[in-house]
């Protein structure tokens, strides 16, 4: 069966409900009214409280080794964007270690604009910071500003770039190739390795391009799987509109078997479109393990079957620890530092949610664990993996 694309994709439109601002993901999403009404304020407060607890726990974990090592120094954290749990938790993990070391922390937000991101990094260099942690970006685009930092004697650690940027000490993050392979296996097995798959990604975003390439490589071994790549923007609302158009153009049950999403928040719009259409045969999976990812995974009747979960706070913590060591005079570092990952599914989602977010996750998600266990028997092990390096 051939997947038919709509002749034109409608322009992205904002989706306005009584409570249009999602306190979990920070974006404008079409969550069902009964899940959102009256909960946004409480979720926001819980999210802030969780960030504080995370920072305190990370500071305690950092221990005396870094106590006051950066006293009187200023450290910059340059984020390409701060839009979801992933961004915020890297910043929280890094900030806790840096403040425990006595540093003043300055955070910049590029607002998803690579040019603004570079300008922010250059401003940090010009302000005389002692070190910089860069979150997200393209290694080629970052190289010139990293070179300026090096010329000023400022060490730079990158996070979630996916490869080492010239001049940076190291890149810290999940193993993108490993996570993308885990995502491919999770989605393809859920559709029995056959059917049409819609795949959403943002062109030019390095991590997402890597995830795309790996999925293409895996799919090449399964001739009964056909992939329709749908370029989009960092917008759940736009993805929802695109998915609605695809469902309208392909109304027959089985015409779309699955949806591949480059990350949880991005594909949340597709999940909402599928739920509204009643197309419960469609399976959806993505990467990150954000709160919105677990909400989609564990909700009743969800078409979202898997998220690949990263230890995101550890990315920030390891980046900060590496930077503190570099400022302290250490010279030898691996080019890539990886964190652990695991697959969360309907069958192990309760354990996975608590591992990622702690026991308070059920309040954050407004879902009772006993309800999850009633919907999805928790009969699958949670297996944590990381790259094995010589």
C-alpha cells in the first residue's frame, strides 16, 4: 500500500484550549481537556520543586572534591534552547556541581536560533568567564566561537552535540547511534517489521540527523517497511497539524503502521492527532524520556509504545565535573563521555518512570501507579545499557 501525502500541508496553527500552555513540556499542546483542567499550576510548582531537589541531590553527590574549587569564578552555560525537560535538566545538573564548587553560573538561551546561540557564546567569552558549557549545536558552526574561547584561555565542554567540536575538551551525552538503534528496534518490532512509517525530524539538527541516518540503515534490512520522511520544525503544534493532514489523506485502517519521532516533545503532536482520530492501530515511539514522554506512554489507550530514556541530569553533571577538572589543570580527557540509557515501554514503564524521575513522578504526571499497573502489566525487566569502551 502506498502512503499518500496531502497535496498541501496547512500552515501551522496554534491549538487553543481552556488551558493551552502545557506545564509539563512548556509548549502549546492539544492535551485532552480532562487531563489538563486545573492541573497546570500544580504541575508547574512540582516541576520547579523537582528541579530544586535535583540540584540539591546533585550537589551532595558532587561531594567535597569540588567544594569551592571555582570560588570567585564565573561559568557560562550556553543553551541553544530551553524548551523541555531535556534542556532544563542538563542545566540543573551542571549548575548544581558548579555552585557546589563555588562558581557563579550564567545561563544563556539561544531560543532555537543557531546564530543567536553563537552570539551568546561569544558574549560569554568577552565577559571573561572561566569556562563554558555548550548545550546543543552544530560542531562546524560552533568551531569558530570555541576557537575564540580557546584563544582567551577559556575551556569549553559541549553537551549533546553528538561528536567532538574542534577546540572543545569533550562532548557529553547519550550515545546517539546506540539510542537511535534502540528506537528503531522498538518501533519496528511493534509493527512486526512491515507497513508504512511516518517519520518526523527537524532538518539540519545534528543529533536528529544522526537518529535519522541510523533509522534509515536499520530499515534497509526490512523491505516491507516504507518510510515517509516529514521535515518539520521544533513545534509540537506543527507536527500535530502535519499528522492530521496525513491521517486525512490516508483514512484506511492500516495505511499508516507507525510514527517515528526524533524526540518526545516533537512527536507529542502526532500522538494527539492519532488519539483524536481513533486510529489505535498506529504505533509511535521516540527518544528522551521527558515527563511528557512518560505521560504519553502510560496514559490509558496510548498509541505511544516506547521512549528511549537518557540519564539527562548526568549529562549536565558530567559536563560540569569535566570542566572543573580542566580548570583545575587536568589535561587528558576522552573526546566523548556517554551516559546510560534504557527503553521504557508499556510493560516496564512504571519502573522506568521512577528511575528517571523518582517516586514523585506520579504526582507530576497526575497518574496513579496502580492505574498504570492495571492498564499495562509490568512484566518486562528494565535493562540499563551504555557503550562499552576499551
